[in-house]
């Protein structure tokens, strides 16, 4: 299933066309010799994949899917760090809209996005591009709904496998008093953008002026240290005011960051640079939705006829919402597999690779299968063979990075 999604076969119906593809049968089999090619049954069909998705939607299997996602990232990070966990990583937690068409369970109209959507939470690492977790949520929930539980769960699993210290980076939709206090109670440092309000505006007003001297050609920015306690916060917190010049105007722009990191650990400008890494996380989520494009189309459709006849018994109900969460996680796992390959290609070739380029140049390569006696050789297309020769040693190193 992961190979289908990674190669761009998004719908379960696509599996029927590839059931007897020799390269696909070899890729997914652990059997030796010609055994993968001699069976008559072929690979899984569309109904089999649908039943398999329903099996994965069971709570115990959904937990394993999440563990696999984080372990894929862990092997990638450990292989790039001499087999060791990293000292520190920063988790980027964000929501995104997934527009649906039809009557998928819990897909709701969202007034902010002005569409009928699901509203999942995605956890990733901006600096490395790894995806760690995805939680499907109804379309009408707020950005921060359930975020504390997700944060703490991923932090626990990340510190057990990926790193020693975990920070969290979030945007302006998340920093409620409960979430910030919950992270701080667990000793997890955070940085978040704050929505502007009149109280913050009054704090910022004395600092909304330029330094003395002639204005340079390039726009400048400054940071100022403040302290602020919102109505639903249990204590004051460090605020960094960021003031920016407009390229073509006399007025100044501003925004606010809240953090549990002290100014002695990270000054205002360094904190701003650290927060701005979030832009990379948004780019990676864009790749997930654009290149992998998970189809969240599962819904309960009771069959009135089966093979031309009315069914004798009603089919057991399927949790279509959880099936859609499985599809989202499968898309994220396929992203992570491609991302590991993309990073390996970048190291091998010395140039950057997008997921789309990786798919078109490497994963969708043509090949010729030559069978002689009981030996076979898969001869890759001339255009793709150098890429596979370059990437294979890097992929093999992932085995050594297993815990």
C-alpha cells in the first residue's frame, strides 16, 4: 500500500491494474527465487485493500501505525547522526484543512476556511523535514483542540527514540493558558506566536519607534523584551516584541512571540530566527498534501445488492472516520519513506530533491526483467540506474540505525 501511494496511485481501484506487475510483486515479497512471480493470486485487489484499511482502523493497529511513523523518522535521524539520538529537536505542531467532497463522517463546514473539511493536527520537524504524527479531527474543531494531549504524547515518544530534549514550536492559534502550562509542567520549552490584542498593543506602544540616525536602504527589525500575563494564564511569561520596517512605507509592523526559553538561553533575535524555521514545516506539509494527496473518502455505504442479489445479512458497520485517519497516516508514512529516500539522494548527488522529482526520476523508473534458469535480473532504465546505484548504499545504512 505504501508503494502504491508513494508512486502516485492514490485510489484503491488503482491496485487492480498492478496486481500482476512483476516489479511490484518482487518489491513487496520476502520470498526467494522466482516464488513471488509464480503465484496465480497476484497482489491485493481493491476490496482486499479496503478490508485491510478497516483492520488498521482498530485502536491497537492505529497505535502501531503511529509508532511506525515515528520509528521511520528515528532511523533516518539516527543514521545521519552516527547511530545516536540527537541532543535536541523541535517539534512543529500545526493544523491544516483537508477539503472533502461528499458526506464523510465528521467532515464539517469550517467558517474560517469557508469549506467542508477535516481539520487534522500534523507534527513534524521543520529542520529535517521528518513527519512524526497525524491526528484526524472533525472539521469544525478549533485549531488548538486536543493539542496538549497530542503534544505530550509525541514528546514522550520522541524523547524515547529520537532525542534527549524536545522543544515545541506552534503558531498563534495554539497558545492557550492550559497548553502552555501543560508543556511547562512537563519541562518542555515552547515558542509560539501570539495574536495581537489591546493589552499587548499598550505594552508595545513605547517601543514603536526607529533608532536615531539615517534610515538605511534595507528594511530593519528590532526585538524588545516584555512580560505579559493574559487573562487565562496562571502567571506572567516572557514576550518578545518584534518590530519591522515596511519596505515602502513610514509605518512599522509588529508581532509578538511568547516563550518559556529564558533570554540567557536565547536572545530575542535568536528566538525569532528559531521561530521562523516554522516556515519549513509549512512547506513540508504542503508537499504532503500536494504530492501524496491522501484521499479521505471513506464513508459508510450500505450495500442493497451483492452480485445482483440482496445480501442475507447486513455487513458489519465500519468506522469510516477512523478509516480516513488510517488513509491520512498511510499518506504520511509514504511521505516519510520518500523523504528518507530524498535525503539519501541529496547526500549521494550533492543536490536538492523534491518529492515529485524523486517520484518521476527514481520511483517510477522503467525496468526489464530477465529470467534465466532460476536466476533473474531486474535491469533498470539507463536514465534511472545511476540514481539507484547512488542511493542504495545510503538506504542500507538505515538497517544499522535500528534501535
